[in-house]
C-alpha cells in the first residue's frame, strides 16, 4: 500500500490570472490556498492601486513570511513552556 498521495493538477485564479498548480495536497486545499493569496493580493491592490503586480506579490510574500516566522516563534515558546511544565 502506497502512503503517498497522488500528484494532481488544479486550475486556480489568482489576481485575475489562471494558474495550474500541481501537488499532492487535496484539490480543495490547493483552491483554498489560492483563494487566500488572491484575497491578499486584492487587498494590497485596493490600498495601492498604482503598485505594479510583481511588487504587490512581493509585498504579500513578505507579509506571509513574517506571519510564518511569528508563528514559529510562538510555537517554540509554547514548546518551551510545555517542557518546563513536565
């Protein structure tokens, strides 16, 4: 029995462009991620309509990277607290 998921292709719309995303995640999950990215790009564009598309994408990527780093720090702090509690 193979425990790896099959690679699938999913067609998504991000910032008015169609993309084919290939991955082993469930198609609905990939669509959810794409919708999240699209929403963030739309938000950046709404507040900065003259910002070029590639710069909006970089700004969104930086915001997501920042959120990830903050979550990593929180995770490490929680692990340390759990270790202290033992």
